[in-house]
C-alpha cells in the first residue's frame, strides 16, 4: 500500500501561499517551439542548512529536519521557515552644528527570531496531540534553550528564549498543525575572577 502526502498543498494551506484560493493544477510543455523540450537541473541544496536542534535541560531534544520520533510513531516535521531580524542600540547626543546628532556609543540588540513549522502525523494520520504537548512542554520551561543549526551558527546564536507560541490547525488536514514561535537570542553570562583567592 502506497500513501502519498501532498506537502506542497499543505504548505500553501498552512502558510497562506494559495493564489486567490487556487493551487496550480497543471504543468504543460509548449510543443509549438521548434526546439525539443529540455529540463534544467540544479545542484541539491545542502540539507544540513535546514537542520535545527533545540535542547532544554531536563527534556528530550527536539530536532527539526525530517522526522520527529515519538512514542506513538513518526511525526513529519518539514524544515522550519525561520526569519531573523536585529537592530542596533545607539546613544545619541544632539548638538547645535551642521550635523545635529553625534553617536557616542552603539551596541547590538538580540536577534528577534520567528520560527514557522508544521507537525504532520504520517503513521496514524491523526491530530498530533503528543507532539503538540511536547512542544508546549519546551515552551513552558522558564529556561534558555540551546540551539544547534547552520542558520543559528552563521548569526552567532547559540541560545534563545521563547517569547510566544501559537498553534493553528490546517483546514482540511486533521493530522497537520502549524506552529509559530517568537524567540530572541541570548548570550550566556561569563564571570572572570581578576584576583582569585590564594
């Protein structure tokens, strides 16, 4: 028995990518051209770019790349759609001169991170209640989450804390739930003893 799951339609449904409520239904080749049809191929994307792991002390790590393995079966977790934004902080002094502002100091604010993902129960084809509970347990912990993944690494992010979480059912798919996490990066505090006790 073969089971086909149309992920493109679920993405479109979950993340609002349907054009006027209709998906593309057909692809055709125009035979009026004198040249024979050809296909262009592109190198495969390095899959390690999409791998994300979140570790919270005392809880099982959550890995997003392909499958989340749980007690009830396999939960398909397509690669997360992540957005990163960051601002600088400035201390400005107004002066009565040609240039009205002097910037005395500046620093970096934490990264604001938006994480969108899907949970799809591919074994039992039912509402992924256990995985929602698992994600909610991570959210409820008032601790910092360690994160691993190329997209975090290239922005020098090793830890984050959750600011908000949202779960939305995907219309027409009882086994699919969309989630959105708002988070901010945080750096570990390090202490240095300048004059240790002898």
